[in-house]
C-alpha cells in the first residue's frame, strides 16, 4: 500500500481521468537539463501515467511538456513509484490555471464518468425534493388561512345572523 506524504488531504473520490490512445508525446526535462521522450497514457488534473523506455527514479522532479487538442501544457511533476519497467505514474507539483483548464477540457472531451453522471442525477433529484416541501408548506398555509377566514365568517353569522 502506498501512502502520500502530501500535506493536503485526499478527497474521498477520484478525480476524473482521460485514458488516452498512447500516441501523445511528452518531453520530460530534468533539473540538470537532460531530456527524455515519453508517451502520455492517462491524465487527470492531479497527475497521470507515462509510457517510458525505462523507469525514472521515484521522487525525481521534472518539467512535463505536451500538447493536447485543448492546448499545450508545461507543468512541474514528481515521478512516483513505477508500476512496471515501461509505465510510471506522476503527480503534478506545479500547474498553472491555464494548463489546468486545458487538462480539464481534455478530460471532459475524452471521458465522461458514469458514476459522475449518476451523482449529478442524484443531486438534481435531491434538489427537486427539497423544493417540494417548500411548495407543500406554502399550500398548507394558504388552505389554513382560508379555513380560518371561513370559520370566522361562519362564527360571525351564527352569532349575529345574516346581514340585512
């Protein structure tokens, strides 16, 4: 089991991911200026998975450069423990707002989570149910008001008789 040393708590759900066709070139630039080519397999706003010719040391800091249909991305990343000799995950450590927007747009175009859509539908249904009690209470108040006014008129007529 891997644990993260990140100071930020992890959300109880996973961020949406785009599973790419593997034909998305990425350039990794190391702090010493060395460069390495890779392919982007999976992408989310928190990180992704690269296909490499050889794995890179866990904890290595790199700059990732790649181009998507929604724009180019240049971000700082930390390489995580490799899952195989050729596949290695990474997490973003610096990502500009524009780059995050490009990634989010790509994920939206590439991936539509069924569980996310089910959650949205559930939220909409819950929101609609919250509106019903408010309408019900408003109708009840109107009916109660009419009964009160009708009872007051009936009591007046019984006590003083009909108007002549």
